[in-house]
């Protein structure tokens, strides 16, 4: 087996990501990751070839570290050897060439409780202890030391508790000081978002809905009983791993939220995730434009103005033009399959209410005299509604594509009376839709 041991050395006051997040980050390099003493251990024998060899893998680990603190790493044939070499590097000592025989005894965790006795016996390296009689060594110092030496020499299998990723991301963080506003909460939420990004990459998932919850430090404020928690929900139209975008959405939501009392704890968890297919790029320069994507703009506007204020059109299965198009919030996923539209030249934009057209003689006008290009296409509408609603009269409509000198192509119709009402009133013209 080949092992790599990692250790971070943060400076005073420099925060580290949560230990779970560091372990999840390491899982992108190998599925066998374990915590042992102060080090993070990676067993890479089965996967180092995929990274281009051990040295290339170690360079990749160094370059993609999620912490700003410097990272120290060492490799070895077993986890105990890798951890011993890491401890020597941390102390500024160059490891010996003869490994594991010449390794100092204090780098072996199982021997740390017996260093004084072993030194009086003349044992200062792993090899000195390994040459002692097995039976006497086990009786005097217990089986743990002898078993550790067998593992170090590769004579016994290594047993570790391997890290696994949870199915749902959820982390809680104690705030360094009571947060009384959105900026303080957002400052601490950045650490949770960094851990979320590691989890999403390791699980190959994209975030769709997140919940940020904070614990109120007071139970009662100004004579009013307070709930124990407050929370906001952030939703995206498409799965994403872009933490900068999620950070902007969360900032917009927090800016519109008033804290009922100072907060002491913060929790972030995923409500909905989706499989992540990865980013698709193109060789064509015009396809790689800079700037925000359309769905990111829609999500940011929905967070700023409210979900009900940003809507998108949705096709509906109905042959009546005014019922073919509905509206729903942009961030609400559509559960029904898209409606199949007939092969007709319908406009991309339908007005909410048809606009009556000005008549000059027998010709309709809208920013000039309209010239009919295509049509008529006849619809008989409302006869089923007339059965249920006595005040609704069915009608017959003749639709045309017309050209306006000042507005371009329009979709207009002439409303004719139903057969039973023929002769009761004349024809009326309306504007129904616009062509881009």
C-alpha cells in the first residue's frame, strides 16, 4: 500500500475549515481516507496511476487545498511510516534514509507512553524495539506496541475507520460573537458555504435549495416571546456548484430579513440537490462569453424582489389563444410535461388582455393601417363555457398575421358573432399578440 499523510499548520487566528470538510475534500482523490492522530491519511495505491503518479498527485493535493493555511505532506509504504515522516517534517527534521528501521521512537504513537523505559533499555529507533523478543515485549509493554510494529513493517493488515460522505449536507457553526445583522451572519456563513462546495464536489451534486438557520440568543425581547430559530431558504433554477452565486443569493435574502434577536449559532443544510453533469465548454470563442448567465440573473432578481414578482411563461394544453400561455414563478419547477403546440405561426408573446383596435372605415389601425399578410385562421371559442356561465357568449374568431408600419408584425383577430347571434352586432378587431 502507498499512503500520504497530510497536516495543516494555521497561523494564530487563522481559521481552518471543519474537519469533516477537510476529509470530504480528500475523498475526491481517493475513496480511502481516514483520520489518525493529528494527520489525515490517504491510501492511494489503487488510484495514484490515474493522477499521473504519486508526485503528481501530491502536487495536485498541494495546489487544491481548501484551507489558506500551509499544508505539510509526507508519503510512506504504510500509514505509520507516512505519519512518522510527517511528524519529522513538522519538527524541521529530515527523515532518515533507512525507513522504518531508523525512524525515531517518539514518532510512533504506540510507543509514546513507554519512551523512558525503552530509552533506558537502549531502544531509540523503531528497529531497536522490533529486534526485542516478541513474547517479552508483549508481556512488558502490551500487545499494542508489537502490533503497531507489525503494521509498520507490513506484516499485519491496517485497520482504519474510513470516512464516508453523508447523504445530506448539514453543518452547524458557533458564531465567534453575537450577530446582530445580516453582514455578521454572512461573514460566518462563508465558512459553511466553503464546506458545502467540498461536499457537492465530492458527491458530484449541484445545489438546488438550501436552508440557512440561526439560533436566537434571547427567548423574549421587548415583552414578546421569540421562536428558538429563524431561517431563510435559497432556491436556484438550475443545479449549481458556484459558491459566488449562492453567496450573492444568500446576501440578497439576508438583506431583506430582520433578525428578531442576536444570533449565536448558524446552521446550513441542503433541502434539494441534483446530479451534477459538470461544466460544458466550447472551442468557439463566441460560446464562452463572460458575465452572468440568464438563470443566475433570474435567481438574483427573485431573491431581491420576491419569488412571486419574477415569473416565466408556461405553455398550456388549450386551443384557445388566451389560454395557451400561463405564468408561474421562475424558481418554481414545472411538474407537468410541456404542452404540445400545433404547427402554427403563433406569436412568442401573447397579451394578457386583447386590445381593441381603432377602426377607420373597414380597416383596423395600430400605429398605422394594418396590412393582413396571413389568414384567416378560424376558431370557435367559448361554447363549452356558455353552457356553464349564462353571461358568457360564445364567439367565432378569424385570426390574421398583420403588418403595422410602426409596430412590425402583429397577431390580430376579428371577432364575429356566434351563429345564433348573427346580425346582433358587427365585427370587432383586437390585438392578441406580438412577434419579435
